[in-house]
């Protein structure tokens, strides 16, 4: 009957989503426990309770698993959207910086999931490429097409690199001069440089 067919299709779709989530959760567990390089795809499938063929149909390799983990953990595009929606003005770099740097701050009981992701990524070159790529894609998709100038993509990428460097020094290297101040103090200090990078030397009024 048609109703049964529709019901079966819905059940199958839900089962696929659940299996994919199990595979992504397995990635978080094993990448954190063993390291990205030391984890193979068969282990991910086993941890998720899937056979290898089923797992590869959902996500073809461990790079895809890490990419899905990044997207699930940090929905960067959605978080940045309100800041960009306010328009391209002199305050845009500070708004974006505030959102991004706040993502790194620890919660009441545990560290930020971004710190966990970057620890995974820094242990392996492929993992680093996956994480950088996902974060850059999200930032570029939201920001660079809104900016003036032909080099908007480059400026957006450099802006992201500056913020990423501050976050790494603050949270992974623990350099006291950078880790001690609160987020607003950091933003006030680095905002002029971020503004020049993202908006160009002349800013939004003069163009680039």
C-alpha cells in the first residue's frame, strides 16, 4: 500500500541518519582516544556497530567522518550569519571575531569542543586539512561575497588565519599574555588589524 511505502521510506531515512550519527560519534571517540592517524576506518565502523560496507556507503573514509564531526560540532555558517546580516561595516570584523573566539572558551564543566577538534587535527596533516577546509568554506561562504574588492576571498582567508592563530596561542599553547585577558580585551586590541585585513586598507567607505 502507498502509506506503507511512505512509512518504510521514512523509517529507512531515519535509520540512515541514526547510523551516520553513530559513525560520527565513533569518530569523536576514537580520534580523541587513539589519534586520527592511528584510527582506521574499520575500527570506526566497528565502534559504530556497522559493517564496513554499510559504513562506507554513509561516509566513504575517515576524512569524511572527521568532516562530518566538524560540521556537527561547530555549525560555523549558522553562527556567523547574524553578524553578517547586520551588514558590511567597520564593526563586522569585531562581530565575527567575538563569535569565533567565544566558541573556543570553555564551558562550566568542560573545555570547548573546538579545542578537542583542533587537538585531533594537529596530530595529522590530513586531519588538519579537513578541519581548515571546513572552517574556511564556512567563513568564505558567509563573508567574502559580501566584501568589496577583487581580493575578497584572500582577505577573508587571511582574516580567518589571524583569528585561528590567536585561538591556538590562547587555548592550545597557553601563552599567558594571550590567555589571561578576557575575550573583549583581545578583540579591542586586535580589531584594527582585523579590520584592515578583512575590509581592506581603505575600509568599507573608501573601498580597496
